[in-house]
C-alpha cells in the first residue's frame, strides 16, 4: 500500500508530459482528496508547466491554501522558461512580502534565468548580490544561471569571474561561457577558452562556438572552425549547427559552400528540419540564387512565419514583387499570421517596384487588420516607398507625424529621394536635419557631402568633412567579391591586382569602345571630387564591381552566371555598364549591393532602373 505522498508522486509521474494525462491525474487526485497533499501542488505545477499549461499552473498555485518554497520554486521555474519571464517579478514580490519566504538556491537560479531571458542586467546583479550574501553562495547551479545571465546581458567578463569561482565546472558551464564570449564579439577569448576546455567538449560546445562566431559577424572563422570540427570526427546529430553554419554561408554570399552544406544536410537526413530549410532559403536568397531558394521553400513540409517571411523578403530583394505578393496571399490562406518583418519585406517590394498604392494598402492593413503597431523599421521602409516615388512632401509629413524620433536611416532615405528627384530646397532642409543628428555611418556623410556640393553649399561640405575628421569616420572603400570555380577574388576600387592587371585593363579599354558605339556616355555625377572630366571617367573605369565582372567574364566558362557581392551601393554609371555588358557578352550578371540584388540580362536589370 502506497503512502499518500508516494501515491501523489506516482500519479503525476505517470502523466509523463501529456496534457490530457496531467489533467486526468489532477482530477484523480482531487477525487481522492490528495490534490492539496504535499507534494501534489508543486508536482502538478511543474507538470502543467512542462506541458505549456501555465494558466493551469498559476490557477493551482493561487488555489493552494499553503504556499511554501517548493510551490514557489516550481512556478518560478515554469515562468522563467515561458514566453512571459517578466511575470517572475510580481510573483517574487508576493513571495517576499505576502508569504514572508526567503528565496533558496532553486528560486535564485530561476530568477537569474528570467533575468537572462529579459536581458535585465540590473535584476541579474540584484540576484547575484542576494546570492553572495545567502547561505547558498557556493551553489554551482545558481552560478551556472548567473554565467548565462551575464553572457546574455553582454558582460562576459563578469560571467568569467563567476566561472572562476566555481569548484566544479561541467561541460554545460564551459559551453555557456564559450558561447557568451563568442556571441558578444569576444571571439579570440572564446577560442582561447575553448582550446583550454578539457576534452574540447562535444557537438553542443562546437555549436555554441561556431554559432557565436556567425552571430559576431566572423563567418569566415566560423567556417574554418566547422571544418576543424568535421576533421575531429564530431557527429552532427542536431539541426541547429547546420542552420547556424548555413547562415554563415549566407552572410558571406558563398554559394559553393552553401550548396555543399545543402548536400551535407541531405546526407545527414536534416532536410526535413524546418530550421535547416529556413536557413537554406535565406542562404540561396543572399547568394543571388532565388530560384534554388524557392525550390527549397516549396519542399519544406510545414512552413512557419519565419519560412514564409524569409521567402517573401528574398523575392522582394530580388525585384520579384508579384511573386512576393502571391506568397503573402498563400500565407494568409494557410492561416499563418504575418508579423512586422513580413510587411517590411512586402513594402520593400513595393518600394523597389514603384507600387505606391499597393504599399499604402499594406501599411494601413498592418494595424487595421492585424493589430500590429508599426515599428520604426516599417515606417522607414514605407517612407522610402513614398519618397522614392516622388511624393516628397507626403514623406516629410510622415516623418513629422510618426510616433518615433526620426533617425539617421529615415532622414537619409528622404534625402536620397530628394537628390534623385532634384528637389534642391527640400534637399538642403533634410540634409540640415540629418547633419544635426551627427550621423554614424560613412555612407551618410558621403550623401550629405554630395547633396551640399551639388547645391553649391561649399561651407556645409567643409562642415561635413570636419565632422568626419573629428569623429574619425572614414569613407568606406568600395570592394567587390567574385567566386570563379574554386577561386575567390576581392577587388578594391581603383586597384587592379598585378597578376591580372594587363588583361583586365585591356578588356575594359575594348569594352568602353564597344559601349560608346552603342551610345554610352559616362555618368560622372557620382564622382564629387575636384577633378577634370577625363579623370572622373577614369575613376568610374576602376570601380570595384566593374573589375570583378571583367574578371568573371574573362575567367569563367561561357554562359555561366557571374555573381558579384559589393559592400556599397552600385552607382548609376556602373548600373548602366552592367546592363550593356550583359547584352554585349550575352551573360547573366547578378550583383548583390548594400541595398538589393540586381539581375542583369539582355541589357535590362531586374530593378527596372528603380533603385
């Protein structure tokens, strides 16, 4: 005959994470009068929480006549891992003031976890202070939670102090600290820590390190680490690592690597993973292969909002507005509710296709149909659409009326449109507003300088240059990368590598002759230097994307697609030259610049010259 406590434990454990089973166990305990018998309340709260039935857990907690530390600990642990970790705060206050209970190590670990989820360094420090002064100050479980909290709050050096105080360090703690350093951009420290780790850990640790490098923007080193991991013979039995390294390939626009990762995912049996599928869609989109992206998307068995939005944004960036809208209609019919990023993609598509009315309808539907309050990013995208299309006054009014302080991106978008539509009066007014913000990005200063120079405001040009000098902001040098076979080449503006210099310059000389016969006249308006006209033309002649495409035509097999990645926006003259090159050499040329993708074919571009 089981004791009441043993009967309770047996009944709840038998439920084993099944929602109906937990509710049946609860009903059975109520019927037998054991529902309030210790440890039933805390066990049931934990069981409900594991089944993501937090309201049931909370109701049971509120109905319990006696709330002890075990009960609080169960509910706090559940809330700290839920979608609403902020709810730990009122519950903690209730524990301290109403029930006069002091937190034990289990409670402190839960609050530290909630602090990490909330990215609340102030709350985390309070927990740490209380922990140090408590009888549990040597507890390694709480220390593990504090390490995770400090890492997620962006201060891995504080996490390291807690780590160093631990008497016993397991793989989970080592991994948390490695991940914390890497994801906060301290990649050298992360690698050093990883190499000093006993046994170098398993897949979980490698994943934390590699994904941290990708997150920190060091995708080249992430790929190198992935290769090292493969050489070490570590078995990949989790989809997250593949999705992370595929994200690294996307950031690098490394199509060959991305295809290899696609093949690896297939061999390892992870193509059915939605996480890997979403990463592959994003990778192919960012590598200029939108058709492969669409093929992968159509093969994903169950699409979530990330799947749909990634594909919609990809279609939009590639100038395929109608495909983006058709996908959106399919998504809504499938019962998937769009989020703000979905609308950013859709309005971006409208912006680069000049579909003002369609964009207005979409922007209005964000709040009216879906109850989403548009954020600053969505406002910026919508203002870009309106201003690009020539509705400059409407765009300026939107900036004034929107419920956010206009930032560099918003004013910069309007200023670009003013320059495009030759509205001198508004250009100066908007430029002055933008200058007051003391911009952070070099491209903004270049835009300001160009606008002031075009309008003869040489005093303002000097002010811009002095600001750049005083704040040590340097104009970002233009570069373009192209992969031809196994060779990857990086071209900088104005610099032709010695080993191909003669060949590329001869090719470009012949190209200029052919283009002039077809009516080409260099557009030197983007060259704002105090140079003679022929010097300005030579400056354009050596733009990095032009050098990269010339190299691609010379070195790649006839008929293959030339894919170039550029760090800055393509200038108007290069855009014209790319169209002519695609026609003259009958080659498809894809250029991913800082703004969008351009697909040149038969003398036309996918952006319809609207970018």
